[in-house]
């Protein structure tokens, strides 16, 4: 819903919106290798929680953005959140998959969870937009990310 938000709320052109969407992927991609290196040396749980907190903060700023530059920066921070948390999440999946001798099952579970979010997110966002406003989408996203981050904080890993 970011492109729809950028077009409707900020009246941005398609090419500018493409740059905003690409910023997330660019920043995430740049940070995934160094963060993977850190995930091999630091507490993976801490990196995932840090990414979760940054995602919540960036979601707030995305919803509040009133210009191209603000939206670009906020979406870049969202990409940073993914760049920090994704390598640590995958590493934990590999460790757990190896521990239970079910690497394929664990990777399947991780990718299924990602796909489920990619499937339900736009549907729920559309319903929220029909019933309320763009703001409700970002508030709901922040709540979901907050609950996930808090639950993850209380999980124990061997």
C-alpha cells in the first residue's frame, strides 16, 4: 500500500514512487551481508529485536511522511530494519533446523510465514483503508510488528 499512499496522499509520480519502493530493497540489500557477519558474532536475538524496533519506528514515520524526502528516508529505515533482522532470522532458522535435523522443514516454515504475511498484509490493509484511513494501516502494522517483537523477546533459544 506504500505506492497507493504515496500517490494518493503525496501526489507523487510513478517514477518517484518506484524510487521510494526501491530504496527499501537497496538499503536492506546493502546491509544484509555485514549484518550476516555480525549475526555470526553477536546475539542473533538482539539483532532481530533491533530490526523489529526499527521497523516499528519506520512504520510510524512512513505513515506521517508529508514529502518525497520524508517517505524516502522512512522507507530506507524500514529497509535497514530488514537488513539487520533478516540475516539473524535466517541464521536462527538454520541453527534450529540443524538441531532438529529438519533443515528443509525449517526453511519451508520460515518462507511460509513470510508468504503468509505478504498474502494477508495487503488484504487487511485494503479492508482497513475501506473502513478507516491510511493511518489505520500504519497503526495496525505497528501493532502487529510490536506484538511480534515482544513475543520474540520472550522466546528462548538453545
